[in-house]
């Protein structure tokens, strides 16, 4: 590594978008990644990819990848002790022990790498019950939420349908809609009696509305909003394996000014209260023009590349610089003076059935395809197939353009 080039280690379930942006900003990028999509490799100097290192598949390690990401992060630090920065993306949001193991190893071995993450604020940001309490005492509306363990004592307060979800649920994986009281038992059996820990689950009022997210950048005390986005959740034409699965975004979303103002107010209030740094995401459901907070993601959100495309900004470069207080005024100016150059739609396409490896190259060769799967083995039903990124002059052109690419994929796999 040249002394003049800053190096970044990115860790996460899908590091390709982060690696792309960092490489574009002239950082030297190293990655610890789950899938190892083929368009990751041109953007990194070196990488550890879990399913390759362990010669396994998604299904075999999906429940323990947090520990594996942590283990291989430490291996990468041993291999490259002079790395400058560490960015942890999706996959380790609630893996507190694993993240602490990484930080402890950095201190123990006296690595000079700087963590560009919300290490101190993480637990508070992911404690949704505490967040709701704070919002409630500050006169913001929140969904009625109780612990599953308190179900019997609160039975008369419940209105169906309702949401049954893990208190720490990433990407909509452990979120279920309950239509009546009899649905609980079969669902718990499906989850697995041995896996189910009642203390980890919440019952929540079902808020029906428009899924929205807000992306912010902050330095621990000051905050600016990058974009307000339409979230695409559980859309069946993308074949998600779960009903509330995260399937993409449209950036920005076109909302009335009053709706935007309240989303910004809540996001900024929480950013400052939690002393968040860097780029972070807030998930809402907008019902009757009121944004109900669903989750705080104290990390770079999945919508980041769509935001970069819509505003012609390298947001990963700004994330790195936001941890340097001397850079804040410059960052603030860039965000405040940004100009919308188009609307960007991100769609994650999941495999509706087992996809023969012979078809994968044909899908990869389509325009607007990212997170390209290697054509060396079949993709199993429910696994991510690819990501579509499409930029248009307005929201309709952007969304329809992305959907047309889905139609082309369907013709290939049918």
C-alpha cells in the first residue's frame, strides 16, 4: 500500500455497493463479504468471502454468519495490520459480542485502524422499546408495542391484525403478520420451538401505510438529511422469501412538504439523541401523513447507491470524512447544495425457484444488473439473484425502467 492512499476494510453481508463507492473515491478497499458477487472483485485489493472460504452455501451458514464475519475480519487484520479504516455494513447490526471481539482484537494488537462505526451508540440505537419511550415522552406517536412475554396481561389491548417480530430484526427477516390469536402457536412451531426465545420477540400494532426511509449524515452532534426514500418491502414480483423482506428503494420519494418535515424532524432528533456518526438510516411507515418509526439502522443503509446516483455524490467518501470534525463544514455544504439529477430505483430480485447456473451469465449480461452471482452453481429458491439499479427523469420512469429489467429476467428463467 502506498502511504498516500487511504485503505478501508469493509465488512458485511453485501459489501459490493460500499466497495464500489470507496474505490471510486480512490480508497484502497479490502472486504469481508458473504456472497462474493463477481462485480465485487474489481473494486477490492483483497477479500475473504464466506461461502468460498468455507466451501458452503447461503442456507448452511445463514444463522451464524455474524460470528463468521467477525472471525474473518480478524484474519484480514492479521493479514493487513496497516489498514486505515474499518466500516461495518449490514449483517452485524445486533451482533454485539462479535463486534466487541473485533474492537478488542484491534486494541489488543494495537492496530492503528480507525473504526468508522457507531460502536458506543449501537445498543441504544437498536433498542426499539427505549427509542419508543423517548419518542413518546417527546410527544411523537409510536406503534403500540409490548413484549411477547406480556401477551397475557395485555390481551385486551390488542387489535388484530398485528405484527409479531423479533426485537432485533434485520431486513424484515423475522417479521410476521398475525391475523388472529390462533396464529401464534403454529408460527412459533414453524420458527422452531428450540430456536424460539420468547424474551426476544415483540407484539406490535400493525401500521398500514407507505414504507419510507430517511438517510442522514452526522458528526455526533450536528446532522444533515441526505435523502428521503420510498422503501420496497415484500413485493411479490421480486419473489422475496418473507412477506416483509427488504426489496429495494426509490430515491427520493415524492411526498408533501409537511410529511417530509416531520420525517426529517424525527430522524434528526434521534440522530442527535443517540450521538450517531456517519451515514445512518431510519425506517418509517407513513399512515395518514404521519411517520411511525419502525427501526433505526445505525450504519450505512441499503439505499446508499441509489442516493448516490440521484444526487451525483460519493457518499462513502463523505461517511469517512464525517468522522473528522475538521471536514464537517465541507460535508454540510455539499449536502445542503446537492442537486437532484434524477430518480433512482433499486430492486433486489430473489430466485422464485432453483435457477440453473447456465442462465446466470445471461442475467448478468443484462443492462442495469449489479450484485452479479457467479455462474458456477445453481441459485436456490429464495436466495438473492441480483440487484437492479435504474435511474430515470422522474419516479415513474425510474420504477418502470427497473420493472422492465425484472420482466427480462423472468423471460430468461421461465
